[in-house]
C-alpha cells in the first residue's frame, strides 16, 4: 500500500525544489529517513544537503526510524547559517 505525504520545505530546500511544499508517494509504513531519501531522489539538487537536513514530524524533530503517516505535518529543515 502507498501513501501520499505532504512535505513542507524551508530555506535552501525550498529554493532548490522551487516550492514551499511538495508531495511524495511512499510505501506504508514510511519513516522519516524514507521521506528524506525519496525527496533527495526526486530532487537531486538536495543531495549536497542530505546529511545535514533534519526532518520534523508534527512539529518535533524526528529520528530516522520515526514513523510517518498520511496526514502528518512533515517538514524538511536544511542547515541554517547565521550569526
């Protein structure tokens, strides 16, 4: 079974993808790592950020093996520099 996951994108991830939001079709059950891997596969320009990007699910940072379900708020947060 597949599920559609809506992903919110911020900063460099948004600029690279060209949108603040995208959708992914993933096999259920999916994990935070599966979302990040599928996003990077769909948008190769994100590969340079892959190891540094964080996934948040429903407002909390997720571990790689945390589950993701259709309807969850999933956000990709790339590294941010500043001072």
